[in-house]
C-alpha cells in the first residue's frame, strides 16, 4: 500500500483537527489560567484567546496537530481520550513554549497572521512566558496521577532536550558558511521530530499500549516529524502568506539553512556557487534577489529533493503505524493526518 492509497474510514483530517483543538482547549485554558498574571496575559495572547489588552480576540490558535497525535495514538492502542488528555495538553504547552522562543531567536514578527508576542510585550517577557509554559507542561503531565506519568515525564524530558539541541544547531547553522546535509537532517529530527515522536509515544503510553506499540508509534511520530519539517521548510520559501501567516521567502530573508537550501548548496555547480554568494552577503537581500535565490534553490533540485524525502518518510511512517495500531478508526485517522503533513500548500 502506498501513501496515496491510505484513506480515513472515520473523520477527515480537518474534522480530526477541529475535534482535537476543541478537546484540548477545554483543558488547556484552565492550565494556562494558573500561570502568574503577567505570564498568563502573554500566553493567552499567543494562543489567540485575547488581544494585548486582555480583550477576547478569538484569533487563530494553531491547528492542535500534536495533541491530535496524542489523543489518536491513545485510541489506536485501545485507550480512552480522557486518559491521554493531560499528555495532549503537556505536548501543546511544550510546542508553544518552543514557538515563543523560536520567534525571538529568528526575529519573526508575524505568527498566525498576528504580531508575534515578543514584538508586542518585549523579548524578555516573551522568553519568560515560554519558560512558564514549559514548566506548566511538566506539572500537567504529573498532576493526573496516571500510572505511566513517571515514564512519560522521562520521555517528555528527553524529547525537550532533543528539541533544544536541534534548535541550537539551527541557530548555529546561520553563522556557518558550510553545513552538511546529514547534520541538517539530524538538526531537523531533533527540532521537530522529537516532539512529534514524543507525542505519539505518550499517547500510546497513556492509552495502555504494549512496549512494542509505544516503540512503533514513536517511530511513526519521528518519521512524520522529519517529513513535517521538510514540508515546513518548503513553505518557508514558497508558501502562500495567506496560509502560512508569514511573509513570502521568509526563510531566505533570514538566511536560514533550511533543508531545501542546504540540499541546493551541496551541488558543486556554478549555480550552487551563485546561490552561496547570494546567501552569504552581509547586507539584506532585495526582493529581486530573494526571487532569484528561490529560483536557484528550485533549479538546483532543493525543492524536488525535499518533497521526495518527505514522501519517503511518510511511507515509512505509515508502515510503523499499520504495525502498531490495533483499533481501525483512529489508526486510519492518524494516516489521514500523516498525509496532510505532506500535502500542505507548497
């Protein structure tokens, strides 16, 4: 069976994400409400619940993709959604901790079609709000009293360390002229794959899955996470701002060593050297130069390579999923979500 042939027997991927967002938000808001007032204000703004003055806003709060993985993997091994809800909330808190910090480190001024938290409240308050979300994530994971909580905390802590290492490498790459594709893949696996793998492992754990199911579903999440990052990097260059919430060519503008760029720079060709010269200029690139840089990445095969790799990872992830899921409906819905990852607007 190929990736294209997997279909959802239950809800569509869009329906699953709406369900996940509603389900998780019912527990996420109370978790955020316990934060100190200053941290709560920034976190609520970041989640889209209110504006900078605390007035209800109802803005985009994200797709709740990672919590959906937690809830569905719990169901896929025969467990209950309610039992896995603390793990889903913890994963969503950790994800948004990383976004708050990522926006500061990358200097991004827009997220989810709104000014980023650091541009509204300042750099230091935004960093501290991210720290508060991460601390709250560990509390939520432990508060439910689930028998698997100690093991879950260990898995969760390890994933956060891998995420931080990947994020650190991502930042370090920006100051380096030469970055190998292999080390860029390791960076992406940590930066994005670690938390998705963790989400699936926690869902299986809180759902009462066997050690083998936990292992297989974690592998599903790891592969899916790397595929997710590959597609995210494509969106960072060619994505529609109306879909991504970020300016066109945003990753090129900030000189990120994203996977399509590193793959293109690896070519020992005149066009590759031209791209390297453009990419390492000290002054900001003009709009015309940004367009040309994107054309070079495409012509050098960086775009096609990234999509091929994402497709291969998706097929491998689905093999892990089919070998671990024991309940058909959530297993099929996980497959639909996995396909959505590689079919986002390019």
